[in-house]
C-alpha cells in the first residue's frame, strides 16, 4: 500500500486538484475546447458515415468499387492521418477535427452498411401491399430498422473519438484536456494528470447516462422485450 501511495496520489488530493483547476485554473476552458472539437467531429462523421453506409448497403456497385478503400480506412493508423493533416494545414482546430472525422468515418460506414444489409425484405413487401408512400415507408420501416445500428455506431464512435481527440491534442494543440495533460507530463505532475483525466471521465459518463442511453431507450421502445 505504501508503494502504491507513492506512485499515485490519494482520491482527496486528486479531487482537491480538480476543484482548484476548475475554480481558479483553466480546467473548464480546456474541457470546453475538447468537447467542442469532439462533438464537431462526431456530428460530421455520423452524418457523412450514415449517408455513405446507406449507399454501401443499398448500391452493390458502390460497395464493390469502394470496399477496398473502406478496409484501408479501418486499418489506417490514426497517428498517420493526424501528422499528415498537421503538415498540410498546420496545428489548427480544422486539422484536428478533420483528422478525427476521417478516422471515425470508416467505422460508421461499416456498421451502417451491415445494418442496411440486414433489413427484412418482408417489410418492403408489406409496404407495397399497403401502398405506403415514400415518406411513410421511410418513417415506419426504414428508419426503425436502421436506428439500432446508427446508435451502435454512435456509441462505438464516441468511445473512439474521446481517445483520438486527446491524443491529437497532445501531438499539437494550443489548448484542451490533451494539451494540458502533455504540459503536466513535462513537470511529472501525476496529481494534475489524474485530475484532468477524472474530470474528462465524469463528462463522458454524464453524456452516456444522461443523454445517449435515454435517447436509445426512447428510440427503441417499439422493439419487443426479450423474455
């Protein structure tokens, strides 16, 4: 226990450092900058990835033509994308957001594509029998089947985006949680690093349980409950 205590500060010390950084330090500003970057990249990747995933799932020629590039995107190291964009665009927010979006995009496309492929053709036949309009077919048949996969892509993508944004901020940024952790690393400030890490984890948990899960329960309440 003494060895662990020497390596890591206690919870009270971390909490005190977090409170001090939030009230008199730049913690809230850094959190805001990181969350803005992450949310912008998340929204862009979800919109583009969902649209492209539907195209991959519905149009065979699109899947055959670009599936190889999708595989490359899924396995391309994120650090390579970040470094290249930083060289081209400089150490800017645009380069960081674009790098995060590019790294998340193949994952959203892949999950959405598999969702579209799993659609039940019986529902399409039912829509033809009842002569549903294109809008009602989209709202009652297409969207409910696609939504679970979009939510799965959102949850998986969020867990990936949080990590990538912090790593890219460490590589090159003028603010944010990752930038501040890199500064504290230079001074071997374990307490400060854990305080910023804990504050970011609290934000992620609040987003997951306060927003994402309630939206998921409400959106999927039409599905039958498994016994």
